[in-house]
C-alpha cells in the first residue's frame, strides 16, 4: 500500500511538472516576436476569408506554434476550419463542412456579431482592453440568452479565462475567473 501511495505522489508531481513545463513552452512560443500574434492572425483571416471567426485555438506540433481557426459563413451555411503556421501565417490545412445542429449556439452569436457590424477581432480587442497575457483560445457562444466571447489567456502567473458580453460590449463578471 505504501508503494502505491508513493507511486501516486511521484506520478502526480511528474504530471504537474510536465504541465508546468508545457505552459512555459507555450508562453515562450507566444512571446517569440518572430511569430504572428493571435490578434494579427485574426485580422489576416478576417481580411482574406468570408464569414465570422467563431473559434480560435493554439496548438504546438513538433515544437512549432500552430493557430487553429473556425469561421462560420452564414450565407453559405458552412463552418470552415483552418490551420495556420504562426511563423508566417501560412495555411496548413482547410476543411469546409455544412453547419450542423451542434453549431446552432455559435451561429446565434455570429448572427448577432453581423447585425452589430462587428468582427471577432474587434470583440477580442475590446475584451482585452487593460488586460495582459497571451491568447491561447477564444470562442463565441450563446447560452442562457446571452451571446458572449470567452477568452483563455496565459502569462507568467498562469492561465485564466474571461467572458465578454457581445451585445452590451462589457465583461461578464459572473463568468470571469482566474
């Protein structure tokens, strides 16, 4: 029994070390000025592709920072998923699918963004006012009658999330946590 407990403690601390190391690695990649910032890539996507960004995530593949972006086109009723290299914004992969029932909540938020003549980037920019940190993820959603933007951030202090009401253009304090 003692061996099992010691093994669990060692395994738990090893998992924590790997997680802390992974966070540090991601932070270093996001801080590398040779990479496009997430916001710069969002602007590029909005300029070059039709539709509204509904989802943004980062990934690390073979030590290289990759940006994954989802775009909903309400006219074509499609969801396009892109992968871009952070180094130069080069397109790695693009997949287009018809919108499905599971996409309806994101679609509600996209329609509101279009009606308000906003962009995903402008919402992210507004939500990030007076906030520091690197964006590791951002998505729009609609729940409990509220369309909102959720942003995941990382900095030297760790990870945190914030939520931003699309319609009122204000933070959602009940959904903001560190």
